[in-house]
């Protein structure tokens, strides 16, 4: 029985500003391909989605770079076992 799941992820480099302190920093955010597609279905761009995610934490997005495509392979049995510990 297959217990592995492939998850397509896009990792975006971002430049952000902390709205509380005014500090600028570099960060990155990983978003599943499925979440990006759902955002596109309602007319939201990847930039808008990323901006919304950071705004919830008190940051302003200054720049979003080109996404890197990554596939994460998760062993579901290991994940279930680890959670039960």
C-alpha cells in the first residue's frame, strides 16, 4: 500500500518590512501549488496571496522574487506515527 504523498510547493523569496519596527528583512514563503491555483480561481495573484499572508503577521511585502518549484514527499505512516508520540 502506498503511504507516500507528493506535495507540489512553490517557494518565493520575499523582502518584507516589519510594520511595528520599520525593520527590513529577507524571508521566504512556501505555498502549495493547490493553494496558488485556488487563489487564481478567485482572481488573486500570487503577490496578493503572499501579501495577505504577511499582513496577518504585521509585515508589508516590498518585493516578491521568482518562485522555486519543489516537490515534497511525505511518508504518511511516519507522519501519523510521529504525531502519536
